[in-house]
C-alpha cells in the first residue's frame, strides 16, 4: 500500500473508462491533499503508487472539496478539473497511459467569472455527452450563478462557451 499524503476535506474522484477502452486499464483514483495538491492514485506492478499532478503539470493548488474527472473517448485523454485557491477552474490532462500532465486555466480561457471564494461554497462537476461528444465542466460562480464550459476537445484547442 502506498503511503499517501493527508487528504483535504475528503475530496475524491475517479475516472470512468468507456467501452472504447477495452481491455480496461487500471482505474485511477484522485484526491486533494492537505495543502491543496492534486494527486492521482493508481496501481503499477501490483502496488498502489501516486503522482502529484499539480507538481508534474505546474498547475495551481486546489481549494478544499472541489474536484471532478472524466476520460474523453474521442482523443483518449484523462482530465481532472478543480477549483484553485485563486477561485479559477483548472483542468489537468494527459493522453491515457502517457506523461506528462499539462494544465489549462479554464476561467482565463473562457473569460468567465471566478468561482465562489468561500471555502465551504465550492462545487464543480463534469460530464461528456454521448450524443455530440462535448466535454462539459460546471461550477458555481462568485455571483451565485451556475456556469457551464463546454468543448469538443481540450480547451486550448477550441473556443469555450459559457451558458448561464
């Protein structure tokens, strides 16, 4: 068993491997560490190991309790999205089974308002639409409205659209 850094408010996520990923790779888990680091926990050689994704990618640290993830089947990319300490939405991503992890600041790319700055009021979710293959991330803004960001591929490749 891997000796893990302490978690931050029990925020945890897992990836969903769709039918395009047969045979299924080991299913990774992830969480926010005690200092806001984002970790991926996975099996390698029969042992549990972890990577600190914020360190590998150079991304900002996360707020407590706000993390989500998905795998896009059209480009085989793993995604982790979370709310950073600066109230921006960040996405860390990499092609399945490859390194390194990269990151984008979705708030900056989309010119959307920041997330709620109250530690207890953060919320984020994600999904991939099976009908049009759009990848979506939704969060609560600091104005109390719900914002959705969607793209057909990684955010640095397509223009983002915000829906209120």
